[in-house]
């Protein structure tokens, strides 16, 4: 049930990731849940300590009343007082039983929360690992060709979580910065040109075998300068060290 809640929260936050936030909101949400669960389990353990203290006191009272009743019975105390002692003993027994039940309930809550913490922690580690894999696949310099026109150049990209930053240079003297997101192999970049400003949006995806990875996709202009195409395709291949 709790595992389903984790998956559901990931799905609800997926759209927010695409908006280009600096941090992965899914990962941040799970980390926040993890901290909340750890604080909550601390409170439950404090509660359990208090229940155990009350149980110890109640058990000592029960044993004292039980011994007093046994002694009174042996000494032949009158039935009225014996009845009162029995009532007090029954109340003490009920209190002990209630505290035992409460302690069991709190221990079950603690065990359940520990399981939940382990599930969240595993999910956090998985997402952190995925982010690292993405960084290995994306970060670096890519030789790109932009169509139409066969415009050649380089995209130098750096990934931090799901946020992408970088710089570019294209033939014809075009250069500037890149910003966007990289999620599940899908890349979205905004091209900020030193002359044109916000010039275009690039959408792409990692493709090809691991030994020949490439970025490929489409682009659309956001600054329609006269005589320049409004959209097209592009492909990038990682620059290898010589």
C-alpha cells in the first residue's frame, strides 16, 4: 500500500519535472518524505518509551495489590474489604492489559514505518543512480548538425539532476548558452543566442547503441529572424577524445 503511494506521488510530480526546475521534484519529494518518516518514527519511539514506563509502574502496582489481597485473605480479612481489594486488583489488571495492547500497537506502527522508510530509501537511491547514469550519457561535448542548411557546430552540455546547462557554437558565428531538462532519455533545450536572445527550442532523445550514442530530434524557432527557417531537425554525436 505504501509502495503504491510512492509510485503515485512520482506520477503526479512527473509533469513538474518537465517544466525545467533546478532540482528533480520527484527525488526532492521522496527525500522530504524520508525526513518526515524519520522524525515521525522518533516520536513513536518516544511514545513507546513512555508506555513502557507506565507499564512498569502499573505492573508494580498490580503485583503489590495482588500480594496485599493474598495476605488479607490469609489473615481472614472481612469479605467487604476483600471485595474492595479485588475491585482495585481488577482495575490494575485492566490497566496493565491496556498498556500491553498500546505497546503492541506502537511497536507495529514503528515496524510499519521502518518498512516504509526502507522502501523510500531504496527509491531515492534508484533515482540518484538513474540521474548519475543520465549524467554519464549526456554530459560532454556533442558535434551537431542542424537542418535545414546543414548548420554545423558543437553543444557542450552539463547535467545536474534533471537540469541541463551548457554553451554552443554554430557555423556562421552563432553562439550562446543552452538550458533545459533531461528526463528518461528525453532532452529539451532552450537556445539563448548572444545576438538573437531566446532563439529556438530543441527537443531530442538519446538513440543508437551504447558504442554509437547520438542525440536526435526536432527544433522550432522562437525568434523568427527574416530569411531564417522556422523549424527543422538536428542530430548530435558525442565528441571523442583524441
